[in-house]
């Protein structure tokens, strides 16, 4: 099907201590994303996809920083409950 790009590879190798690193060698990994049950990881892999416009290290960093800001805002709001 398709290989991971280098940004997705980094994510797979580092997210949750490399929990999903085994997907890196699987050309059918996009089909497995919905079955993993980890929607945050699926979101990250989609955000880092070249098909979604992530074609440089700078773009990958920008996307992950934006996700981090959004998650931090949610965390802060939850902590204020």
C-alpha cells in the first residue's frame, strides 16, 4: 500500500514508548490505524502524512506544536474544573 514517510516513522518509533513501532515495516499500516484503538496516534499519523501537506521537517514540527497547544489548552481547562 504505502510506506510511512520519515515524520510518520519518527512518530511510530517514539509515540507511547514505541508501542506502534511494528507498523513501520507494514506496507498496509494505514488500514490498521482504525483497528489500533488509539485515535490520538491515528490523528498524529494523518497530520504527518504527505497527502495532508506535511512535506518538510518544519511543517511536521509546526503541526505537532499546534496539536500540543490544543492539548495543553484542554488539559488546562480540565484542571480548572
